[in-house]
């Protein structure tokens, strides 16, 4: 099936099998390997990208469902080599160890930025309910998200 | 994990979708809404439909509206939309339930209708659908029909939706200024689904007595069900905290599952606790709804 979509602002056309998952399309066809796959059960959030501005688990979306949509992946965040405020805050706050969960954590946190009121730690943790980290114990991730929200 | 190969159809309208389904051999096609239940099942190859009919783009099936004293929720309305819907302010139970369902990414895609159609024995919306006495509206090649919530769940993962039928929307009575509803859930730690989930609605009469209550239960075992023993005990009573608690002491219609997540006794205990909590909050809301 033919699909046409925008990925990180760039128009993309492709012929795909209906069963191709969006995450495989991004990683294997477009070589955007920043989006990770951490589970088989739609639970870990490592594959989180934005579809028309909302965080989704790209392992649980078909590429054909994204036809006509706007996709943003972790590669689309840093404008002209300048780290996105969330990326900078993750670096400063030491919010990653192995880094496997980090792209998903950042893409899931993105929905919290730009709000009038800075979310409290409980809200930040709730926003990250769908993302697992096996290294950090979450403390520094929450601190990084808070820092980025305060600055934005 | 990669699903087995399938054909994919994107109908342009509800009529189109009904026609595509009517053309299929029984048991070969599956309707795709948000995909948050169906795609994980297909990835694990627990399901392998030959055709997916993607109704996810039919915006006519999404949204919340009000007509002749009833609220109407389109089947494709997402959990995230229900979490934030100002139209549902009179029934806080919707935002309360959406807020404890899954995670933000799942809520952004998963739909209200998909959850009811899936009829997972530990899903949250079925309890609310039962407690608010919703009516499901179905559309098939032979036209429209409606099914009351109490007749909708026919077993584990099975509903009254017939082959080829699409759930288009659900209607509920609008708030009447003397009713309140609430949902109380114990999450299963790994999956986040309900180990016990109880939705309760209370309607008060002018003297502050319980004119009517309805209690929907999920997670305990088997299909979601109405706890009618609680409803009957409460009828006509002037509610106090101890009356609410006593009314939940024993629910003979429950048939609790015994599994590695919780044994039957523990589930029975969770049912008592969460039924009491849901009723208590529903009562507070009914009282505060009275002008
Ligand atoms: C990580 C994760 C956590 C979750 N946690 C929870 C939770 O805590 N509580 C909870 O209740 N649920 C939970 N869910 C399930 C979630 O709520 C699903 O979104 C919902 O059950 C299905 O809605 P959907 O739109 O995604 O349906 P789909 O997956 O697209 O479809 C589900 C089934 O319903 C059928 N169907 C869908 N729409 C219609 C329609 N309009 N008419 C007829 N048939 C239809 C499909 O054919 C399919 O059989 C979770 C899911 C995931 C992946
Ligand atoms: S890979 Fe998508 S949720 Fe784990
Ligand atoms: S940093 Fe290793 S999984 Fe989160």
C-alpha cells in the first residue's frame, strides 16, 4: 500500500505492507534508529513518537495508520544541532544511564512542556506512566523533566 | 513481534465500512479502531484476521454531544478526550476513570467503543457503562439497533455485537441535579488493568434517600456485571457511611477468579472495599449536585 506522511517535517512516500509497524518503518526504512523497541507488549514506551502532536507507542501503530499524518521522532527535536530543552535537561540532571529508554522518555515528556503551570512531580510521574526505565530509578528523569518545564 | 499478514481496508464512511464488513466471510475480518487491544493481540499472533477494516479515520464516530436529556459518546472518542471533556463535567466519573486507565500514550489512541467491544474482563469502561445504564447503538447491514448495558456483555471478551456490526455510539442519561457517580479501582501492578474496579451511581430523592443506585463491577471474574444485591439493599435508605459499607459486605452474584494475581478471597475483599469507596464518592457527588 502507498503511504505519504511527514516525518520530522520532511515529506516521505513509501510502499509498505499493511502489517508493517510504524516503529519498524521508522527504524528500518527511514534509518531513524533513535526510536527504540523494548518490549512485545506495548508497555515500555521506548518506541514513543509523536503522531499529529500526541505521544503514541509506535510499536502499536501500523505504518498505514500513519498515512497522511505528521510524525516527530527524537531525531526531529534538536533544531540545527542545538539540543532541545528536554535533551539538555536530561544531560544536566544525569537522567540516563544506558540511555535505552531516553528517547521514549523525552517524547512522552514533550506533552508536558509549554503549559502555563509547571507540573508537580506527581503529574510528571503520571505522564511517564507508560515508560519504563531499568537503570535510573526515575528520580533524575523526573528532575530533568521538571527543569525543562521550568525553563519553557 | 510482527503480526501475520492481512489485507487492509480504509472505508470512507460508516456505510462504506458496513458494506465492506457485510461482504466478508464470517470470522475473517476485524474492525480496527485505536488498535490498543487488537494490535498487541495480533503482534503476539493470538489473533490473525485476514482483513482489517480501519474505522479509525471516521471522525463522524467520535465526539461527545447532548440530545433530549441524554449524553452521546461516539465510539471513536479516545480515552484522552474523555479525560479532558468539558461536556462531561456533570459526570466526573468519566475523567476519573480515564485518568486511571492505561498510560498517556494508550489514552491518546485507545477508544471508548473499542474498550466496550473488546470486553476485557478487567477493563475499566465496562463498569462505568453498566453503572450509568448506558445504551450501545450498533449499525449493521440490516440497519440500526440498540442494546442496554445490562444485556451487552455476554461473557469474557464477548458482547452482543453481532458479526458485521459496528458500535457507533453509546448514550447515557445526562446529569439530573440529584445524581452522582464514581469509579474506584485497584490496579494490577504489572498490567495496570483492574484487579477490582467498581463504578457506582446514586440518585437521591427530595428527602435525601437513595431513590436508585447502580453498581457496575469489573476485574473480579467473568464478564463485567451489575452488583444487584448492593443496589437492592440500598434502595430507599437514608445513606450513612456505615449503611454504604454494610450494603457491600456480601455480593453473592460475584464469582471471583482465583489466579496468581489474587486469590478469590482477596478479590472478594477488594470488591467490598472498592464498592464502598465508589458508593461513598458517588453519594458525595449526588449531594453536591443538588442545587
Ligand atoms: C499498555 C496498555 C495498557 C492498558 N491499560 C488498560 C487499563 O488500565 N484499563 C483498560 O480498561 N484498558 C487498558 N488497555 C486497553 C485499552 O483501553 C484499549 O484501548 C481498549 O481496550 C481498546 O480500544 P481500541 O480503540 O484501541 O480498540 P481496538 O484495539 O482497535 O479494538 C479492540 C476490539 O474491539 C473491536 N472494535 C473496536 N471498535 C469497535 C467498534 N466501534 N465496533 C465494533 N467493534 C469494535 C475490534 O475489532 C477489536 O476486536 C491497555 C492497553 C495497553 C496497550
Ligand atoms: S516497544 Fe513499544 S511499548 Fe515497548
Ligand atoms: S537509562 Fe537505562 S533504561 Fe533508562
